[in-house]
C-alpha cells in the first residue's frame, strides 16, 4: 500500500505506451503506478513519477523494482520465465503468473497446450531441422508459415516459406521454429477478456483487426456481421483465460477462415493493441480493467459507448513536413470529435507513435474518419 | 516545447485535484504537464513527474516554475494579480490573463463589470462600514448575504446577515465586503464554456448543481426541464467569456429564481467542480478542453455520451470503518458501472477526497446510483 493514499502500488515492467495508458487509468482509481523502464524518455517514464530505470532481464533490477509493489504486472512479454518464477518464489505477487504467461511467450508451448485442450488451431509442428520443414510442407502444402517460438512482436519473427530451403537461414541461426499451415483467411478477429484471481471474467465485444504488412493498422468494434461466431470467440477466450489461469487482460487473436471457422493465432496477456478502442469505446477501458483484475477488484462493465468504434494506429511517416504540434492543430480543426492518443515518442518512419479513435453510429463513416486522422498525423495531410 | 516529444509544456499553478485530472487529460494529448505544488503529497504531485515544489505567492517560485513552460495556467484563483501581471510582463504566456482572472478573484470587481455589461446579477453593494450595511439591508430587506470580496472557496467567505450587527465582526477584521440580496432560489445552475485565444468558444450543456451546507454535493447533467433558460444561460456564459477575454474554461454559476430569472452568482476560470461529469459524460472533458484552449488548439465537441449523467462529490467521513481500499472493492461489486475518481488525499472529515459519476438513460436512477456510491466511499456502507 502507498501510505500517502491508503491504496495499492501496482508495478508494471516495461515503460512503453501500454504502461503510459495504464498510468492514465491509474490516476482516477487513486492507484500508484510504478514503472520499470529501460530509458528515461520511454512513453510511460515521461508521465509516471515512480519510474525506476532498469532492465527487465536483470533480476536485481526486477527485485528492487518489485519491493514496494502490491502486485507486479507487465507491459510486454519479454521478462524471462525463470525471473518471473523467482519473483513469485521470493514472495512478490505477480500477475499473470509465470505458468500462465509462458503461453504468451512461447508459441510452441502455447500450441501444445491449446491442442491438448482441444481448442481450434491451425495445423502446426515444431521444426528443428530442414527435414522437419520439408515433411510438414509436404503434409500441409506450400507456402507455409514459420514463427520463432520465442520473441516476435507485431509480425516480426514470422516468415512465409515457399520452399524448405527458405528455412535454412533461420535454422542455421538456431531459431526454434513453429511451423503452421497458411490459413486462407476471411479476416482476423480479436477476443479480449480480463480475469481476476477470484475468477471473475469480463469480455468486451469481439473486434475485427485489419493488418497491413504484418502490422495492425485498424480495429473495428464490434466486428461486422458476427453471429454465432461472436459468442464462440468470446467463449473461447473465457475458456482459455480460465484454463490457463490468466490474471489480467488476455487478448486472443483469431483467424476467421472462408468457411467461418475460428482458429487461435496468438495470445497476449496484457492490455493489447486490439483493445485500445475501449478507452473511449467501452464503459471500462482495458487499462482500468487490467488494474482492477491484477488487484482482484470486481471488474467493470464492458458495454460499448457507441454503436461503432474504430481505432487506427499511427505510424511515423517520412521526415519533413509540418511538426507534430502543427499536425495536431490541423487534425483537431478537421475533426473536433476525433480522440487522439500520443505516446510521447520521437517520430521515426514505421514506428507506432499514436493511435486515434472515432466513435459514431455508422461504421463506414467512423472508419473513414479514423483512417483520415491517422494519415493526417502520419503525413501532415489527409 | 518539450524536446523529448516535440509537443508543448503546460504549467499549472496548484497541485490539487484539478491539476491531477488535468494530468490525466494531458497524457493522451502527448503534452507535458508541469505543476507548481505546495506539498510533495498533493494530489497532482503524486501523478506528475514534472512537479516543482513552491509557493504560488512567491514570484521567484512562479518565475522558476514558468521558465520552461509554453503556457502557464491555474488550478485555483489564489495567485496575486500583481504576480500574474508580472509573469506576463516578463514574457510568459499566461491564460487566463490577469485582466480576465481578476473577475474570478475579486467579487466586487466582478459585480461592477457585470453590472456595466448589463448582465443579470442580484442587487448588490460594496460595504466598508456598518452604515453601508444598514442602508443596503433597508433597501433590499433582511436577511442579506455578505461575501468577502477576495478569497472564499466552496462557501467559505460567505455569510448570511440577519441584522447589520452581524457584520460588525467582519468589518472589524477589515474584510472588504460585497453585500447581496438573498435571492429566493428555485435552484442553482452552472454554464460551462471554454474559449481559446483565437476566440473559439465551446459550451457544454447547462447543468444543475445541488448544494448542501454551502458545498456542492451533486451535479445533474443536463439540468432538468430547461427550455429557453438553457440557451439563455449558455449565451450568457459565451458573452462573458468573450467580453472578459477569458482563455480556458469559464464556469458561470447561476441562480434560477422562482420566477425563472437567471442571475450570475460566481465565476471560475479553470476546470470546475460543476464540470467533472464531462470526463465520461462528454466527448471532450473540461480538462482536455482547458488544455486545448490555453494552447490555442481547436476545441473538441461537447456532445454528451449518455442522456443523463450525475456527478456526486465524496467528502471524507468520520474515522473508522473499512479502509478506502475495502470500500472501493465493495463499491465496484455493488455497481460495476460506476466511475470513480480518487484524488490521492488522506481522508479527513468534510474534505473532498473523490467524486463518482454515473451515466444512463433515466436521471432518477442515475442520481440514486451516484448518491449511493458517494455514501459508500464516505461511510463504508451505502
């Protein structure tokens, strides 16, 4: 407890935009957020007084950081499993636990577990050598998808293999590979839930995530034309949160095939890009819900605040053009209803620097507003 | 500009809950908030890395604080006028300006100016001696209201005089008094607007403020059964913002008489308790709008997010009972849709420690939820 306020101290490992937006959610709840950040100018470090500089791969840094925290949680999944386990063994409350978190850290472990639970996944196989790659390709057909079992973020660490030879380089570098059939997609969905230690689960409406070049560019809430698939996706996420013992937010990224089947693609156990729309679009944002979950507070309602909500990511554009401040002026003039979230980052081409959210009654109109606003912040014109 | 982000630094003098909620609004806008706070455990100081400890009555403290700011604004009206003027003379951008702010600092100046503008006010008179008090009482009838021309917050600095002798003590203490007729009220309203240096004005729906013992306990948005009076109140606030040259949020507290007349009671030139409902209840909160206004960004839309929104203030209750943390647990269990804003303050009886907001379709139901939640946080039970 923070003696100044009589309310808990929540530690978040990682100082990126997820921790930054968690600080925004912690303020009204009266909570003290403590952030372990690699650099003093990380997005969360800029807005959080209790920022500790340190490395998430150093147990000394982690333990010093965790000491005054009532609970420790994460803004990314890069803390080595052994260190998460040691924090818990040393008496710290850590959510999600190492046993749950491993399923968001290691894709092979995740695939094995989901298969054991009988949940729908693409056909998959581990591959340690060229023979295994060739055999799997023969079985499911080319091209196929190879993923690094550990690491990988927003599409990095994922490769499309046209032939077995395409894996040679990866294997030579000793990357433990998960191979998957290349699923013919109608679209990608995300089912977001939060679960508390008590076992309460709250689910937001299932959303549609639009990817371009392996990067999520847009999230449409709710996903269009979901009938039974919406309930099925929510049920899947709730089951997974329960079976894996997740505490906090769980994002289940799903493939919807042309025949309407749902297959689990990836898991994340933290506030997730596919849930940024909840800040204005839901009565309880994913950041507040994550805090409530890891503290075992009762969860908030997840009802939408508008019929259609669209979030668009803003990537840094090419250098030159108007300053970010000027872009913001013009954007607000062009759309006084747009909601802007800047991450406090220096602009670099392709770097996620912000997101925008539009709300309204008509999805197409809302979508066009969000896309235009994102272009405006990226390029200085729409 | 903050070189780390390429976006402005906004300085706010005062580290209370208004600055704390402004920090919450500054985060998504990518702005750097800098707070001048008297104590390291003030509500805003707890959540704002750039907190400078100092006194708002010391020019040295103010100037050092203002040095890296693109604009300086206020979370209260207690900075002496001469120091506000000197900050501007020394090249700092200060909003609202001293010339505008004086109308929220000095009730006599305000009354004189409003009378000169021909705006509706209660009958009033300055009073420097007992003879003046007696004469005014004879003119408008007893009891009458006496206000300290300067100072006064949430009802302190306001007295009801039954006879001229009741003013003796005040006059003996040299309090410059403003006398006003005691207006027979139907209710109190608040018209909230924001104005930018460019001259753009945004107005929120007019709300009803419910006072108990001189303290605002509840705000109902929108005010019930306003017909022409709603437009009249908004027009009044817009006119005032324009004529006084206000930049930032202006709250115009109004009396509605039994005959439906509107009279201006008080002015505030900062985010105001009567606008806390806008955090969830309007597409643009008063805190974001204040930041946009003082930075001369185009203003955001002020549309409501639900048909009925009620804010209830939470005052500290008697010592004992469940901890604040336990109260929060039980409150969230009782009402998963309630929105809570804790100010990070130690609980003391009568001290404003939080507010709660409820949203919905039916005002009576929403009002009951907000009142119950406020009781819950105050007393540990509802």
